[in-house]
C-alpha cells in the first residue's frame, strides 16, 4: 500500500487561526445541540421506557456509569474484596470536579455534565490547533468534525469522563510532540487521574524519548504522567489498605467463564447470522444471512467493477449498501467497524501521524484488545484521539466521502442519544 503523505501547514493556513478555532467550537456546539434536542425534546414525547421525564429535564444526562460518579462525589469511595463491582473502579478526576461544582451550589450530576462538556469543547480546540499547525486547515477541520460528530461523542456530553480524558490526553500528546515536557507531565498526570488507560501515555512517551534521543526531561515527563494513578493508588492504600483496589475490582465487570476471543466471535456471529443466533444456539432467521450475503456481494461487485460503473453509481451505491448493512446488523456491526476500522486507519497513516500519536494509539488499542471483552469497546476506542486524527487525514484526502460519513454519524448520534435517555444500552 502506498505511503500516505501530507504537506505540513503553511504560513497561509496559520493565518486562519481564528476561523479554525471558531470552527472547532461550532462543530462541538452544533453536535451538542443535536444531542440535547434528541434527549430533552424528542425523548419526553416518546413512549416511556422508565421514569417519565419532562421536556428539558437535564437528568436525561445521567445513566449507567454516571450513577457511580455521582455516588463517589456525594458519598465517597467504597471497596471490599468480595467480587462485587464497587465504585473504586472509577477514577477520581470527574468526582473531584463535581465536588467543586457542588461547592458552588450545583447538583452533582449537573456539575459533572458541565465539566465534561466544557472539557470536550476544549479538546476540540486543542486538536484543531495541533492539526492546523501540523497539516493545515483541511486535515484540522476533518479531524475536529470526526471527533465532534462521531456518535460516541455522546459520552463527551453526559456524566461520563470521555470529554475530560480527550482533553487531557490530547493536550499531553501535543505538548510532548512540541517538546514542552513540563506541560506534557501535567496533562499526562491529569489523564491518568481520569481513566486507567491514561497510563499508556507513559510507555508512549518513554519510547519516543528514546527513539528521538531527547533530554532527561522527556523521561521525567513520561514517569510523571503516571502521577494520577500513583496518587489514586496511595489513596486506596490509606483508605482500604489495598493500593491496587481499583484494579482488583475490575474483575467484577468481566463475565465469568468468558474465554479470550469469545466476545469477538459472538460479534462475528451476530453480524453474519443474526443478533439472536448466538444466544439461541441456532439459526433463528434464515433470511438474515441471505440478506447479509446479498449486500456483501453487491458491495464486492461495486468494488470489482468500479472503473466501469462510474463514480456516481459507486458513490450512491456504497452509501446505500452501508446504510442497509447498518439497518440489518445494527450495533454489533458499528462496534466492530469502530474498533477494527480504527486499527486500519491508524496503520494506514502510521508514517504521517505524529510518532507519539501512533505509539499511543497502538498501545491504547492493544490495551482494549487485551481484555478480550467487546462491551463498550467502541466507546473506549473513541477515547483514543489518534484515531480521530487518522480519520481526519483520510477524509481530508477524500472529502467527497466525508459528507455522507458525517451525515451517517449524525444519524447514529441521534439514535444513541435517544437510547441513552431512555436508559437503553448505548455503549
């Protein structure tokens, strides 16, 4: 496969700093508006799947893991070595910010949502500035659009940690690439205080420091990036006499008896044979695999005869097949494409991306894959900013395909927002 190359940012692109900054905020605010309209205006009009909420009720932003963060902010951490999923599995940065909001008179959940949203917008601005300096306007705008409109950006709005983690990890990666090692250490320690995967910054920084023969300050920044986890470990030691309590409790979220790779095998069966085939142990709907084979065959024919078919038929035919495959296979297909598609774009642009972003992306994806689980794998992959950068580079080279991708992202964003607000699984 040919090596991907892009020209570095020129002086002309630098003069567009204000529009690029404004573009990042516009993408972030517009995509958040879509989420808020879906959750606060549309959901209350739909048949209730739980407690009925009124139009505009911000409590739709609370669900699933949000409950744990609220519990930590209001009642503190709990842990016992009893195999139960205690809230010590969730890292302290978001609860600390929620406590600040509570001190100002805000409800814990609202404080968490505000912190996550502000951080998410900050991540978009930093990403836009970084990519604009390195690649120019087109790549910067597509990277920002990919991060803002990806359906799993929903978790940069609800009471989760995606916004915070993206802000801290993106700022840390940018600072380290620019050799601002003190700032890389600060941002990196904040990232590791937000989520355990923040630790992947440590080996990423160490490897790049060794490869580029940097000064000792680079190695210091790498080690200091583990500061968030080390502080949390010290807290667990003092409070529970178990410095790795946050690690041991993770076992409660792993299905018992699940062999490695079984989750991905289940996903493959659900995509190709039907969503209920795995649980039933038999083929439930014989028409499902037939429809799947027909759609895949049509896609193969389009690719095989792409030169004879013409650009317009390829364009609309591919969009139609992609949409029909989603309607057929649903969430399992989205989850698989999100992760493995991320692996592909990261590998394709490995020579073009900032080296530290490549190493960090590879380590993060390897960490996700090492668990053997597929639950929330798409959300965790979304938190790896290297994938958004690679996606932005890809779409900047093929902008004609970027518009239907963004439209499909918006459709999924509405769908996931409604599901989350109805307390249905969204990722």
